[in-house]
């Protein structure tokens, strides 16, 4: 059975082109999406300037003390840690840093989600095996703060550190947790990339 294929008339083609153009204009860039999410939430970002530029391509490994330790050793800690490592691997990959399991890495990446109210930056840094912040940079970190730091393992030198308050919420559902962890990592590493 032969069927004739109808091509849309000129008005219909123009309408389809117009709709495609409108849809393309509504798609947010990654930076716009991050800005929108940050504006809608109550997040507080602290990020320093890197002490030196990251060389790329390069390798990284997670600092041995890196952990997500929520109050009462909640099971959610393991889930959030998996989400965090997945988001870090993807975002560091876009900076041309790849994981180097079993090899000596160019950089150590340390992370910590604070379990207690009022933890200090110096405490957090030492618990993830990172050099302490400079004098005068220590401050209280509210519970649920994500701290990220990058150092050179051979020189024991801190390259960069940043933190975001309010992004990690274990009380939210699994899908929302993944979105928030990805947002936190993306927002912090964007600060590093823009420096």
C-alpha cells in the first residue's frame, strides 16, 4: 500500500521553526542553571583563590581522611558519599583531572561534610589530611557544610579550598539529594575554574 507523504505547508514550517527557536531560547546553560539554583536556595559559598594554577591533564586521588559523617552514623552518609564522589569525578573530569587509583597522583582532593554544628575550618582541613588554612581564615562551619580542598601531595601544599553551606540535606529524598550534591560540587568547582 502506497501512502503519500505530506510535507508541511509554508505556514506550518514557519510555526515549527518558530517553536524550535523559542524552545532553544528557554534552555539554560550550565552556569545559568547553577545561578538559578543558588538564587533559589539559602546557600553560602566561601572559596579562596588558588595558590597556583592546576596543571592539566593531571591525575587525582581522594585524600584518605575524606568522609561524609552525618550525626549518629546514619546510613545516608554512605549514599551521600557515593553521590559526592560521582559528582566530583564528573566535574574534575571537565577540568581534565582523572582518578589515579593505585598510582601516585598529581593532586589530592579532600572532602568533608561536617557532622557537628560549629566545627572549625582548621579542624575540617586536618581531618581530611590537608594543610591548615592561613592565619585568620578559621571560622565556624554549620552542620552539613561541604568542604572541598585540593593539595599537592609531594609538597604538602594547599592549592585551593572552598565550602558551601546549606546544600547537603540528608532529610530530602534521594533524587533531590543527588541534585543538591551535584549543585554543591558544580558551584564550588566553578569558583576554582573561574579563579
